[in-house]
């Protein structure tokens, strides 16, 4: 029995290469060389886990317009224009304008440098992709298209690392454009910072927010069989270490709710889920609300981020980190440790099991702090090493912002209270970092992911049209 990740829609990358057709009769060996370079670019792109829609090689503005139409119909998440040599801006402007997709221009010459002693004009022209780049930048600006580029040479790994960032960012943008985000229950009373207008999500990111009732889950819980519950408990025993505090009845209830959550996600085709329900005096809805943590953690590990406390923006931030390959666990501040110069942070509730430093623990809780209910909760420390925090803030005018900070999870004593907890060193005084982080406009929950991801988040912010605020001390 295994926990299988979902297979998200593959990022669709359009590719068009081009050069000035007037060169072909003048330098017969040039076009075949440029076309070979274009094939190599297509090969490298295909190796980056994306679907490549190749519109071919264009030599004038009419062929550019035909390529633009092909890529428009393909509904690409990112279009890459490969500048193999000089070409006019009129050849790529239609591609940029008609598709509605972000465009990345590649200037990758054949090798690190020309062989000056042996090159003639035709050989030089194969290295002339830089020549039209300022022209493209100016033309794109004047026609109202955002400009971005990567320059290097065909086998330049530094350049391909930058290309991969743009493809990952395009995958995040696609996850939002095509996403369906569940919002179940109601606001946690009093938390003004987490309230989010679902229409603003669709307006700024695309996608759809599905409003769900606690009864949408309750009716599915009631249909889960004992055999299905036992199978889910067996799966949980393989994934988690069970603490002696786990009560069998609570464990079984969490497993039953977990099966129902899977069905809820499948029935509504959800890509994320944010939830909260208070309930009263042990009635059914309160019990359902208290049974989320096991199933929500399993969903998050499968690539369907789930966040408690009705924190829609945090489930979206978790989605960004997950699609970047960083995990992304539900997190808030816990305490500051001025002796060790670390910030202690984590959260009760769902966690991203893929970034645990050890086998995650299921701990039984007699009470959920600040919430009604009881049951099992997930406890672990995030893998030690570099990490990135990502929050999705919101301004007074409704604009979303990305807020990020890079640090390092370091070893040390942790609380054992059924929470994910990490000691994060930000390279400075923890009090000063906390003041700067709070002043950046982040809400009080965020996603904690592995690796230093700010360069990737810069690309994400560019494609989403958001401001990225990076907090450093």
C-alpha cells in the first residue's frame, strides 16, 4: 500500500525559432546549422518535464504570424522564442501579442565563444542571437508585452538553470489558471488577516474557488465503510510512527474522515483545500472538523495542499511551493530563541510529509489549542538545511503580494505537542527578523518549503504580475 502523488497537468511550452530569411541564399550552410541548434533546444526543453509545442522555424513576419496562430490555439503556459541569429521584431511581435501567454526569449549561441581566426560572416551570424535582443525588448515594451530573456550558449548549464526556473514558474501560473480551490466551512472567528474574497483569487490568478459546506464532507464520512477505514489506518501505520498517546477510536475516526476527504477532493476536482468549522459540544459537525488532520496531511503529501483555519491564501502559497518541488507546510510563529538565534515556527494541523526530517509522528491530543475538538495530530521537524518561507499577503486595495524569506533549519530541542516545529536561522537577530517579516504584509500563516527558492519565486512573481517582497536581516 503506497501514497501516490497526483499527476498535475504538464506545463505546456510553445517553442518558435527564427532567423532572417534574407541570409539563407547568401550563406547556404547557415540555416541547417541554426535548425540543428533549434532541435537541440527542443530536446533540452523536453527533458525539463514539460510538453513542448514546436511551431517550427520562421524566416519572415508571415511565417511568424502563422506560428503565432499555432501557439495561440495550443494554449501554452509559456512561449519560448529562440533567437538563433538576427531576426526582425516584426517576426516575433505577433507571437507575443496573440497568445496571451508569457514569452521568454532565448539567446543561446552555439559555443562559449567564436573561433575568430577561422570564422567568416556566415559562421559569425550563427552567434548573432544577441543582436536582435535589444530590438525585441524595445518592441515588446512598445506593444505592451512584458519582456524577459536568458542569454548564454547551447550547453550553458547556468543558462539552462534560469530557463528551468521560468518553466517551473509557468507551471505555477498554470496551476492557478486551471486550479479549483476548495473553501470549506467558515472563517475562524476574529482572524481578520486570513479573510479572502474568492472573486479576487479568480480575478488575479484565474481558476475557480468552490465554496463547500461541512455537510459536503459529513455525508461522505457517513458512507465510508469499516473496511475502507481499516485500509486507511493500515496506510497511516506504514507512513507514520504512532505515539502511545494515540487513542484507537480517534485514530479510526481520523482515518474515516481521510477517506471521505479523498472523495470530496475527487468529486469536486479540487487542487487545494482550506477549511475550518467550529462545531459545538461534540456533535457530528464538530467531530468531522476535528478529524481533518490525518487526511489533510495525506492530501498535502499527494500534491493537494490543505490548510486549516479557513486560510485560502495559505493553501495557495502551499501550492506554489509544492509545484516548485519544495513541499510547503502550514506554518506560523511559535517563539523566539535568543540564546540560539533561531525562530521557532510550525503549526498544528496538516503538514507536508515529504519534507519531514524523520518518519512523521501521529500524536493523540486531548484538546486542539484554540479550537474545538480532539483526536490525532501530525508532529515532525522539517529537514535540516536551507528553507524558504512564502506567504501570500493582501494589500488594502485587494492586490495580492508574495512575501518570502530564506533561512536554514538547524537541529535543537523541539516542543512535543503534536505540531510540526522547526528552528529556523535567518542569519541575524530573531527579533529583528520577526519585526521585518511582520512589517512585510504577510498574514500570520505561510508555507515553509525546502531549499532556497527566491530566484524561482522571482520568476513566479513576474509571470503572475505580483510584487515579491524578500525579507532579509
